[in-house]
C-alpha cells in the first residue's frame, strides 16, 4: 500500500480539513422538516465553492453529492425527497476530492430528540471509532483495529456488518488495505501499521442482526431486520506518535 508524506500528505490534510468543516455546516442544517435532497445541495454548494468534488460521483457516478442514510439505512442512502422527522437518526457520509486527493468521513446525527436506543447506538458507534483510533498505532497489527471496534460494539449489545469495512484512501477514494470492523482471519489483518499509511476507520453498527438488505435503488444498504444503525468514520494517517485524524471537525 502507498505511504504518503511531504506534499502529498499536505494535500490530504487540505481535503480532510474541508470535510471536517463540512460536518459543522451540515449538522447545523439537520432538523425535522428538511429533506435529504436539501442537505445534499448544501454539501454540493459547500464543496464546489471551494473547488472540491464529490468522491462518490467522481469514482462511482453515484446519484448524489454525499450519502445520506436514515434510520435502518446503513450506508449509501441516496439524497432525495425524504424529509427528516423528529426522532430520526441520520448518517452523513462525506467523501470528497481536492487537487487529486481524497478523504472520507461520516457521522450519525440525531434529528431533534431521539429514543434512548438511538442515543445508545450513536454513542456506541462513536466509542467504537474511538477504540479503533487508539488501536491505530505504528507497529500494531492492522487487525487490532477491527478487534477493538468489535469489542466495543459487542460489549454494548450491537452488531457489526462484516461486509462493510474501512479502506485505504489517498490518490483514489478506495485503496488498499481493507480495514475490518471485526477480528478477521484475512492475511491483510496481519500487516503492521507504519507511518504514512492513510486509511479510514469506520465502524457501522446495527441494533439487531448483522445482516444487510440491498434496496430497490441498487445502492442503499439497510439492516435486514429493519433495526437502527449508526456509522462514524474518520480518515487518518499513521504517525510515529499515533494516528493523526485528517478529517477532524474544527468544533
Ligand atoms: Mg469510507
């Protein structure tokens, strides 16, 4: 896998910062009554005014600037006419490109006041990301990240979807390696982390089973049992002293 440094790392920091900033802008717009299509337009305006492009459009010809998944939708929800309601959990998954560099991050946001179960899965997913970040130390096994994520998920009574993983990122949106959210037997999990590796850590947790269902639109993956899910993601670079979060929010 690619080791990033110097000017390339500076390029990654620039797009990472922009994505971090976008979450402050987008979260402020999340409220009952706004449609996911309107949120997507806010994202498109934010990034295009700064010379950045949508990663999913650029890479996959995806039908939206960002992915917005609501309730039991886990990933790749297409922005559109769906109106957010009090009590929803909405995931904003933002991947973007600037000057040839990509970064990717996601967060799950409550719409108004949400159920205790919704708060628990939101907090649990954040804690799982925190544990994954702490495991991303130089010299550690890549697989240690998945072990840490899965432990937090299971301790709190949530499942992880084995098909959904983090990924290397940099000059393209998806690069090697695969960053598992569980204790994987895959040989990739045995590689040692070294400074300059850039990848996402992105736990996606479900409140029920670990099975997914593909939507009729061919993009949206939802929980098979219709239960809630949440997703937290950062792009990081491994450094001598530990991970540097490239997509950190300014707030
Ligand atoms: Mg990702």
